[in-house]
């Protein structure tokens, strides 16, 4: 960052009332001298006041607000971190509007809401969420000016909502895992709170940060993932083998044609397919750049959440 950064530093977080956004704000507040501002929709102001600490400055607006509102939100801040979710109007148009406002106000660093695998390696049209993030990344090159745009790639979120929920890879109640292909492609997993730590550090550090910042708490193939979950939970998971990846592609295509507006019918399968192919695997990990940072492994996460895996603290002998 520039030596002309204000002191104390102030970081604007957009999407701060969501789970990841709240974690990013909490991590930012662990850095001495850092102030946090949150851009919050008017209808979410009460939620923000209840869920965020009192020393977070709350300003009203969203990514569809006028240029004046966005510039005012960015005024006096050194970095912007986005944790928003949505469609093209949010991920592409909204974040570009925010980036333009940040550049106009002299912001040094802009962290968009990526927090996924390396979508650059996927073909256009393969994954709609990846397409949106790729579109923002490509267009941001011409919009960034002197600001650095830092894309954070962390693979799959290691939590109950994503790896053990959204993906549909696990059926914890029945103790099964769903596999297409041979399961030998290596995949990356990072706890959400660890991704938040990386984002916060990237926003405030004086050190040079990669434009494409790749981190992972654990990197395992399907069989290594199975072993880690079993060791952490004390349960045995049966693998339901559905055939080759081409069969999964056919299933996704059928679901998309039959239920085009029902994203949850086929989008999780697209993400699981992408991971099982190994194509978006992170290949330039810089996890060690973050000082005093020991990201959580799959086994450790599962051990901490043993109750949710049905065994509590009881583990079988041996």
C-alpha cells in the first residue's frame, strides 16, 4: 500500500451483515488501529446494529445506489472488501460501480467477493457463478486505475453449509458420500473464518499481496476427504458411486432443461462436478504469506463439529 495511507486505516466492508461479511469485520477488528465501515441496505440497518459491534461505522446504501452514495461510502477508506452474493446485477454491475467509486476516492486495494476455486480455469458457460466472477475480473482490469484488485481463491468453504450441505456431496444422516469419476482429483478446502482472516489481512497489510491470492486449509482428493471426515467424526461413510463424470454432466443437463429457474436443483451438482474434475484446483498457494496463520484442516473442523456428525464427543476405540 501507499505510504500516504491515512492513520488509522479504515476499511469498507460491503455485505457485512452476511455470515462471511461479519467474520471479515471481526477479523479486521483484531488489527490495531484499523477502523471498519459497513455499507448496509436501509432495511438491514437494524440487523447490522444488532449483529455488528458498536464501533463499526454504518452507512446506508447498496451496490445499486447512486455514484454519490458509493463515493461517500468509499471516502477516507484505504481498502474495500466485498462479501456480497447475487446475480449479474450484483457481482458484475454492482461491484464495478463500487470499484469505480473506490478508484475515484483514492482507495488503494479492492477485494471482490470471489472466495471460491480458480474459476479462470473453467470454460465459459460451464458454471454460471464462475462466469459472473470471471466477467467482473476481466472488466475490472480497465476500471481499477491505481487501485489493486485482489482476488482471493480458497477452494470450497469448509463448513456445514457448503462442503457438508450445499454441494450434496455428503448425506450425513445416512452416512454416505456421492462420487462420480474415480475421485483422484485433488480439491481445496478452507474454513470460512480462515478465508475471512485472509481477506482482512489482505485489506490492511503493507506487504505486497498477489493479485490472485490463493490459499487453502487442506488439499485432498475424494478418498483423502473421506478418510479425514471419518477420522474426525469417528463414523464410517459409505461411497455411493454413480459412474463416470459424463453421467453427472448428463444429469445436470437434464435438470437444467427441465427446471431452468430452479438453481438449487442443478447448481450444487455443477460445483461438485467442477471439483471432481480437478480443473479449478489451486496451483500457486500462498497461504504462508499470512503471519501467524494456521488454517484449519478438514479433520480438525469435523472434530470440532462432532455433534453435527452424530457422535458427539464419543469416538470408537482405536
